[in-house]
C-alpha cells in the first residue's frame, strides 16, 4: 500500500469505504476465477454461488457509496425505504419469519465488514513495517495510516449499528444489478443523475 497517495476531494472515510469495496471485489473475483477453473463437484459449485453473491453484495454497497456523493433521487428513496424496512424488531421473542431475515442481514454485514477488516489489516501491516524501520519511517505517512485505521474502525462500528439497513440496500441494488446484467448493462451505465 502506498502511503504517499493522497485522498481525493471526498471525505476520507467515504474514500476508504469505496477503496475497501474495490480491493475486496478484486480479491473475490480472483478467487472466483480459480474456482471456475476447478469447479467439478457440488461443493465447489456451491462455493462459486457464494462468491458470486458476495461480489454482488459488495458491488451493490459500492454503488450505493459512490451514489452518495451525487445523491440522485433514487438514492434518497432507497435511503428512506431501507431505514423503514431495516428497523430492528421491537419484540425479541417473536421468531416467525425472522431467521431468514437474520441470515440475510448477517451475510450482507459480514461480507462488507470483512472488506473493511481486510483493508484495515493492510494499513496496520504497513504501520508495523514502518515501526520496524530504524528511522521509524515518515511521521506524516504513519499519521495517514493511523487515520485510515481509525476511519475503518469508525466504518465498522457504523456498519454494525446499521446492519439491517445495509442488508436492504444490498438486496435492492443487487436485484437491480442482476436485472441490468440480463439486458447486458453494467451498473455504471444505469441512470444516476436525477433518476
């Protein structure tokens, strides 16, 4: 990880979230390519499906984060709907129909949390490598890496508080992406401004 790179003209936390999604999507896509080459039995086929679902969730969350900068109408609508549908149940003893919802919430949460955790481990590894140098490394670089770790901790805490809302967003945008792929469209080609 280059510690000399500067943040773009967006909030550092937003940039970190998008960067975490991008790097995790790339890593899972590489795993997917390996599994595809070796998919012969049912277990590997199941792993292929799980990897595709994880990538779709990450792409949906990245799409949502990228749209947050422009805030088109659909983004505001999705934010309101996800807040309404993603509320935690008031009655903890009521279990009918909650198991599947809990699994969807947990899977969307864990996939995104793992992406944040992977980038945080990279940053912590760079900090450790700098601290092992005789000169201690560039203090400005160490400060930027420490800020990234703090930002990723903040993102993970926020994600844990909003796990239900995140699951709704990933489900809706994942479905939109899937429908778009049937027509040969990429999410980047979908309308974003004012729609």
